[in-house]
């Protein structure tokens, strides 16, 4: 494979930690992922295997966090179930402008709407392994972004040590 910047075929496979901003969630780091580094110009090209499994693992980590959701997490969950902001608002009985304010951190999502969103993801996203009882442990006062470090192990993505 040739370097996209300089056209060189000289590269090495290296392991790096990569801040995975592309997923739309804050604070996600892919740990020890393989990248190709051009020996001539230094360009690094990331290789992310099993991207669907990665996003499912991220989904489960967001669903299981004990603090309230932040805007980017609301957007990530909504997009995971494939609903537009308007369709999601209609489904949960909210105004589209309200959903927009949640996703842009202009207004915190209410605890009932948050539980409903999490339940929609569990049922619509066909996640089988998530026990609904974990919703009971949410801290209603704590609202912070999840800090996620995730690593490829064998064939699955899992939390990094």
C-alpha cells in the first residue's frame, strides 16, 4: 500500500493510542491500535478493524455509565438507533428544539427522558446483554462525560486496563 501523502511504499506497522474523535463521543481513546507509518514522510494511517463491534462496545460503555448523559452521548445514542432529531423527539413526546438543546449541551436531558432514551437504545438497538436494572443506579446529580479507553482484544473491543 502506498502512502497517501508522498506515494512511498516504505512503511512500518506501529501500535498507537488514538483519540477517537470521529465517533462523536468526547474522551474516547483507542488503545494499542495498529497504524501504518510512512518511513519517508512520517504520515500515520490508522487501521480500525471491526468498526461495528467497536461502536457496539462504545454504546454499551455509554449505556452502563453511572452518571447522566452529556449532549454528545445523547446524539450518539440517538444516531445509533437511526432516528433523526425530529423522529426521536416525536417518539419520546418532546419538541425537536428540546432534543437539539440536549444534544448541544444547552439544556440537560431530564431523568425520565434519559431513561426512555436508554430503553429505546436497548430495545431498538437489539442489545441483548444489558440488564435494565442498571438504570436504577444512575446518580441524578452527577452529569459528566464518560472517559473511555478502549482496546482491541483478540476479535472484540473491550475496556482498556
